[in-house]
C-alpha cells in the first residue's frame, strides 16, 4: 500500500510543527500528576478519548525498533491536536512510557488486538488511527519495511478492507491535490 500521499505528508508536517512547539508550562509536575492519576477531569476524559489512537501511533513509531525524535514530535503534535491542547508534554511523555511498558510486557500483537477490539466497531476511529499511523510512518521521511508491514496489519486488525485502506490513502492524496 502506498502511504506517502500528499495529504499524509501535509498531516505529518502539521503534526511535526505542533509537536515541536514547547508546552506553555515546562514542569515535571505534569509527569508526576499523570503517574499519580491526579489529572483534572477534563484531562482524564481527553486522555481516555485519545489513548487508542495515541497507542496506535506509538506502535507505528516503534515498529522499526528505533524511535526518532521526528516521530516523537508527530505523536506529540497529534495528541495535542486530538486533545485540544489539554494534554501537556509531561503527560504525553508518561503516555509514551506506558505504551513502551505495555509493548515490552505484552508484545505488539496483543496490544493491537486490544486496541482493535476497542475501536474496530467505530469505523471513523479505526480509519483515523490508520491515517495517523501512516503520518507517523512518514515522520522521519523513510518508511521502513516494518512500518509498511504494520500499516497493512493495522488495516486488517482494525477491520479495514485492503480496498478501503487503499481508498483512504487515495482519498487523502486526492484531497491534497
């Protein structure tokens, strides 16, 4: 599947810009509050809402065995955008740590299975996670074989037919034209 479309590239660039922007308040307090489960109600709801998409992006980011700073920036930018800037860098850092622990303990397939169970019933969520994962794969401007294989696996796990996955990527490319 061709994931390097004009729109995915634009999405990646926008997420890179947002992800590189520093949080307005630089403090380790957000990491501590997140670890202790002391986020505000709004932050907790935002975290819950974006978590399946964020973990899917993390799994793509780690697919090739190395996590590039550009990929972190894309994921950070996406989480900020998806949460209306409610989730700060410290919280996002803890989210990424949590996803790494889950990956280490359970493995990629188990994590994908759990995420798929959560979002496959919502086609717009599944398709959104698929498109965001494609943007992460392009973050370092080099789609590794592992990342390409994962994008195909995501389509399968999320109940997106190969034809529909191609349509999504083609539509994104047409939107960018």
